[in-house]
């Protein structure tokens, strides 16, 4: 045993939730691998092997524990990544595991060649990307088998296997179980899918839903009784899926409960990936707090352990709202976004009366051309902001790198668009690109929370790197 193994075993023995998802434990006497929070009988340290990812444990012949269910573990945070590209690639593989895209296409979305992606993935996780992709498919399938009433064929297709036979064969080979063995005691048929997504506690849920509620666009989003709901439209491989999602918290299980319409089954991995991004489920709250706790020396209560950065479900929708929110209140920006949605958003039938529209796509905005100034002008949007929205739509069409491992470069591209300055570009980077270190020293809320001028705030915030995005949200939450 190395000292590192002894430290990991200590975390495993303590069932420390801070380490959930950061490593997995293979137990040689049982042939299974567990999360560090597993409540099964504690094995001896000499019978344990420790892995960075579930895929590595499976590569060594271990199958997932049925008690702690490794597929529910929260994803790795940015602090866990040996290589930022490998981290973003692992999330992209999880999101696209059922899409049928080739490794070349997935690597291209990240701005790299498949050869370079394989090299950094092997260096970070000691397994090839294809092995990780296979584990993502199996984990999704296992979750659906355990928690839903979907047929094995539907689960096979939704998880990217193509056929029930291929799924059955690999599931038995890797897990030494038949898919049907996990269907015992399944409830009666439900008109929607229910899954759980884990996070590392603590999680400040109320501030998150307050933030989203204040910015919810009627017809697209709704926050009611602590539950976030929205209409969904996702196009993939020439087909469009429309439906709804609802997300609430199960604090006692350190999870979010996700309900979604069965119509979204063809794009289920993409929907779940967007929900994880929206609710910042990869965050390691203790790593963030270790740096930002010093904010409380400025004034008690400025930083709260468990604060998350609200992400977004639709990057273009959020980007347009950011442009609309320049130099006006959150409420006023919401009014403009609502008018645009009602006038030009696409009506959809989600089966939920309050969720009946989806936002414009970049393509729909580009089609408006110069007429956007008069069309949006009638709704109260200035000509300058209408032009900025048009240019932002073109940037989306041209593939601005929201999946890039170099957000600083993408911020520069955004700022090259007329009408997008530092505040808007960093706000978009914070919420749509997953940047942990974007900061808004000129933001009215940040200035009000600290009572200082932007230059003084920017200097102070240097001590908060690389978590300045979290610092900004903590400051907003104090208002």
C-alpha cells in the first residue's frame, strides 16, 4: 500500500461524501467496485484497489456495486482533472454516448484531433476514450434498468447500443449480470422517466432556484415550490426531440430528482448533461470554499459553503438574455426576453400547459437578417442590441467554442462582437462555458455587495482565483 492508497482507504472507511465521484474502490474478494460512500461491510485495505474513474475499475474486471450504484456518483470537478481537455472530453463523451458520433467528430467539437484526444485521455485516466464511452453507455443503461419501467430494447437504443442483443451481450460480459436481473420489483408503468443525479454536499439549493426563478422566461421555464421546470427542444442527427424536464432536490440522498417526458428518450444523455451543467453538479464545494473562505474576513457571510454557479440549459438562449440584460435590471431583461419568446419563439406541445414554447435558434435569428432591428424594435429592444444578437447568432453558427478547454480565447472572440464587452463575455463564459474563473468587477450587484469601485474589486479578486465565478455568485446571493 502506498501513502496515497492509505489516505484513500481512510476516506473510504469514513464514508466521506466529499470524495464521492473522485475515486472508486475495487474489492478483490467480491469482484465489485464501489463509491467511497458505500455502506456495505468495510473490506480490508489489502483487498482494495483505487481508481480515478469507473471505466478504469471496469477495465480491470470489476462490476459496479448494486448497493451504492457507482453510476449515480457526481462527476469530476475541475480540480480533479489532470488535464483540462481530458475532463471536458469525459463530459462530452458522457453527453454524446448515444449519439452515434465518431471519435473524430467528438474530438472536433472540442477543437482537437482524435489522436491528441486519445493521448491526453490516456495520460489522465489510463484508458482509451472508447473504453470510457462504453462505460458511459453501460452506466446510463444500468440507471434506466434500475429506476424506470422502460423496455430493455428502449434502454439499449437510448444508451447507444443499437440493438438489444449487443446490449445484452456486453452487459453480461462486463457486469456478469443479465439486464433482466435488475428489473425485479419494478413499479407500474409511468408516463415519464425518473432518474437521480448525484452531487457532493453541501448544496445551497434555495439560492440556486431563486436565481433561476428571477430569470425564468414564461412559457419556456417555471420555478414553483422549489422545482425547476422547462420546455426542451434538442436536434440531433437530423431529428428533433421536444418535451419537458422537472428538477427538484433530494437533500437526504445528496441528489437531484429529474423527471422528464419519454419523448426526450432519444436525446436522454444530452438532456442529463445539460441539467448537470445548469445545476453545477460537478462542483467540489470544499475545494472552492478553501480559497473563498477568506471573503468572510471582509464581511461575515460573504461566502457560503455549498454555493454553486448557475449554468444554463440552452447556451444561445442564455447568451441573448445576457445581451438584453446589459445596463438594465434583471426584471427588465426578463420582460424583453419574454416578449421575444412570445413573438418569435416556437410554440410546442410538451403536455404541460405552462411550458409551451422554446427559444429561437441561432439559425432562426440569422434568417431575420437586418429586419431584426425593426422586429425586435417593436418589442422594446434597441437597434444596437438587436444587431449584437444577430452577430451573436452568427458566431454560434460558426461554432464559437462553448466546449473548448480554453475559455479565455472564446471570451476574446465574444468581445470581438460589436456590443459585447467584458461583462457580457465573462457572464456568458461563467454560465455557458463552465468557466470557474470568470469575474464581473463592473457588475452592479458585485459593486453593491462590496461597496468598492471596479479597480479595487478586480485587485481584491485576484486572491479568489481560480474560483472567481463562485465568488461573484456568493456576492450576488448576499443582496
